[in-house]
């Protein structure tokens, strides 16, 4: 996720506990969804959709934090 922002993500994970929490939660949801889609974890289609929506919301929040960081730390 957001490979082009690797440096920003690394910095934010080390210096912003809220960002780190959101990032980790996103990755945990991604793993849970993948297991459910592979049949390893048994969830209904509706439950999977709910998890995907939560994951997307987290991704949007993470992206907004990355953009805010870039705006305030741009190399002008």
C-alpha cells in the first residue's frame, strides 16, 4: 500500500502513534480479508464487505495523513 510514500510511512510510523495504529489495523484487516477469501477464515460475504469498507476508510485516513505530512514537510 502506498509504495511511492515509503519514506513518509516509515517516518510517520516511528513518530505518530495514531498513524501507526491505523496502519497496523489496516494491515490486520487486509490479512483477515485475504484469509476469508481463501476460505481459511469463515466469514459471510456480508461480513467480508464490512471489513473491506473499514479497510478502505482506514486507507483514506492514512492517505490524508501522508498528504498532510508531505504538505508540512515538503522540500521546497
